[in-house]
C-alpha cells in the first residue's frame, strides 16, 4: 500500500542529465524549425498567408498547425526564440 518515492526524493543524476539533454535538443530543434519557416516565408514570391488559418475554407485548417510557426518579422522571431533557448 505504500508508494515507492525513491525516484522523487533521490533522482538518478545520470537520468536527470539525460532528460535535460533531451529537453535541450527538443527546444533547439523547435527554434531551428521556427527560423527555417521564417527563412522560407521571407523569400521572394512566398505568400505567408497560405500558412495562416483561413475561415470557411477546408485548406485553411492546416493553419491551425502552421500559424504558430509564422512570425511577422525577424525581430519578432528573435524575441520569441530567446525564451526557448
């Protein structure tokens, strides 16, 4: 009936370091994705509106997933990247 609290009280340092490395890699990969999207969107003849949510249009549903990746400008992207790194 007693819960085993050893992991919560005395965590394994090696496991904690491994988890931290995974978290850093995921955050870095997400920031890299944000910058990649900005590079693509800032290119010539690219309509960033295609990645946004468009109401009353089935193809606009993709924007639910892509709109958070699009930023207004480089300063906006830089400001959002700092907290993630």
